[in-house]
C-alpha cells in the first residue's frame, strides 16, 4: 500500500504514541484537555510528531468520548470505565480513528493500537485490544473490512 502523498507515517505514529500518553494523563489527572495538550506540546520529542494529528486525536476523543464508549461497550466484557487505563485510552483513540478518520485504513489503526498497547499496556493487553477493535472495525467499517 502506498503512503498518501504529504503524510509522514512515522510522524503520525509518534503522534499516536504521544496522544495515548496525553489521553492517559487526561483520564487520570482530571485536567482539561487543552491544558494536557499544552503540556505535551512543549516536550522536545513532539517536534518530530505530527502535531496537527496529535491534537485532532485528543480533541476528537474529548468531543466524542460518550459516543466512542457506547460503540466500544458491546464488545467488552465489563464497563468501559473498568478497563485498564492504558487499554481504555488505546480503545478510545482507535475508536475515534475508526469512526471519524476514514482516510486512515482500519488495518493501520488496528496495527498501531496493538503496537502501542504492547509498548505501554499490560502483558496481554494487546490481545484484548485487538479482539475489541477487530469487532468494532467490523461494525463501523463493514465495507472496508469486506474488501
């Protein structure tokens, strides 16, 4: 698959990793999303991330969190709020991309979610995330998944 013109895939990947960390901070810290974004924006490694994509992910999750959680709920074995903080953040980020970023192939979204969960999540958290997101992708990206 060719990369879409003008998109730095490595910078997007870094943006997703940093967005996961920022979303985790937002979930546990109680600060407003704007404050969390500003804190992360001033970190050195953000210079190599896609800042526009980073902010889109975080603002999108914040704006649609109730809808995203509702979409995730049928595919999890507990209340969304009871899911481990890292896995919950990954699920919300990936759900946002699945629902609101049709320009990103669902396979890319799932792969990135699995990789970031392997890096930051619990030992087998990536298996859980993969199972949930695969079902969610079938639900929200039916046509794309069939092709």
